[in-house]
């Protein structure tokens, strides 16, 4: 049995022991959250796979898409920078 487990399982649980367990749990959650964030950032689709083009299509453009991030000229789902006048097959109208 680990030291922390002994502290939690013993009938005489100290305040220090509880703080150690709580701090460990908070740290673990933070690490898992950061790993999930990195995984999401890496799951963007390549421009050619999304059929990205630098011009609008049928009145649809990146600037009118809910995935477009104007401040950085990027997309939430397509890799790299994109033009506000561009278009891809993942277009989703702002609603």
C-alpha cells in the first residue's frame, strides 16, 4: 500500500493527508486536461483533405463559417492559415 493510500485509509486521517490527496487529484486532472487540449489541437484536417480553396463557393466563404477564427485567420478544423474569402467542404454557416 502506498504512503498516500495508508494516510487516507487509516482511521486517523490528518488534515495534511487530506490536502496531499486533494493536491494530487487536482494535479492529475490538470495533466489530463492539458493532454486532451493538445489532442484536440492536433486533430485538424489537412487543407487538401478538406478540399480547401482560396476563393468562395456558392456564396459560402470562411469568413461566414462558424469554424473561422478571424483574429488569427485560422480555422478550428483545418490546418494552417486560411483566407476569409476561402472555402472548404467543412463549411458550417454561422448561426
